[in-house]
C-alpha cells in the first residue's frame, strides 16, 4: 500500500509529536508512507483538499477526532470516484470514533495493526447543510448542552475526561433549555429541550455511550433528545451516559432517521465530532455506506 499520513503533532496535548517515529516504523513494513504534518487548526483539511490522491491507496488521520474531522472534510472536497479509504491512528484526547473501529481511545499500536491489515468496510457518513455551507462527520453532531459544556472545558485550559466532567457540573448549575422544533424523517417534534445529539456511531467524548444502538453502516442516524428537566434530575442522569442507561429516563427520546432537520432555535452552534462548526437551522442527512474506512471485519465489537 501507499498511504498518505496526516499527522497532528499537537494532538493529545502535544504528546503525539513523540510518537511519529514509532508509528512510521510500525507501518513501513507493510506500506509506503508519505507523511504531512499540520501546523494550525484547519490545516489538515486544506492539506487533504489540495492533495493529489491518485497515487495513494489510503489516507490516515494520526490525531484525535478533530484531526479526523478535518481530514474527512478535506477528502470530501474530492469527487467521490477519487476518494481513497480513510483510517485513524488515535493519538488525541477524545478519540470517540476509535471505539467503533474496535480500538480503545488511545490504542495507537492497535491502530497501526488495523491499518497494516488493509481491510476496509463501507461506513455511513453524516452530511450537514447549514447557512450556505456543507460539511461531513463520522461520529456525532450535537447542539445545546454539549456545546456549552465543551466551551466551558476549553475555558478551563485543559481537556480530558475530568475537565469535561467538571465543565458539565458547572453547566448544570446554570442549566437552560430552548424551544426546539425538529423534523425526524418528516415527523415534526416540538418541545422545550436541553440538547440534541445526532449520532452515526455509539460514543461521544470517548467514554459516553450516547447512542447504544447506533451502527455506522445501517443507513440511519440515531437521534437523542433531552427535554427540559430539573438540575437534580440531570445530576442523576449524567453518570448513566457512561453505560447508555440514560435511555431509561422518560425525559430522553430516541429516534432513527435518514434525515433530520433542526428548524429552531436559530443561531445555536453545532458540535460535529467535537469541533465547533456551523449553526442552526441545519439539515443533517445520512449518506449510506458512502466511504471506505480501514476497519476490522463486520461484526467485530468495539472494546
């Protein structure tokens, strides 16, 4: 194989920069590598968008979910016939998508093995259309409380599970809802709402099992809505997300759909794959089995 590696040295709080030699030595017995490094937010997307992919058998994002998001959207700047299979070697902070590849969130060594095996599967891809732009995601796009919590996490000056948990607790103290109007495959839902999560895969933030029934190749997006509830009730609900037990709460509604339209509220920021990008109103569509992903055989469960 000939692979284009897009390496983010800042991933994982800068820890990734020390891993490149080991990653190269792990892949070189089975692949010819061309490595490009990113230098700023958005750089991975432009590198991939401008690359000539005709000589490559695959492209690999070496970083976290943010790096993968940029590489994916750079890849979608190419015509479908020119898109090569996409892989991930997780060296970032969250790495939620890695779980659905059968990897633990920071298991970069197994990520190397997965890429070297050269097996791919066709995955669904989410497409978001809003405010005159279109972008894509592999994992999840959220609105409302998750956006506020991540903004607070960044203000704390550090990332990771403990920082995000602290941010969630802070946001619970100033809990707010908004009047939501959403269409799920044409069915309109109106309610006072805390958050919207639209999932292609099961996890978010590496550890939250937000959509236990989601499958990345079923042609459907899994929609999770949380209606207005008290702070105390949300404090009880929050820990249950780690195991997917939040679905037992009556305030949580779930749906599966090929297309979701967020109609109102307008001007709310979106959070695709852990990145702040776009705002409501938005139309989110599932592109069924639209991209080949380096992945274990179908049916292998994530760790």
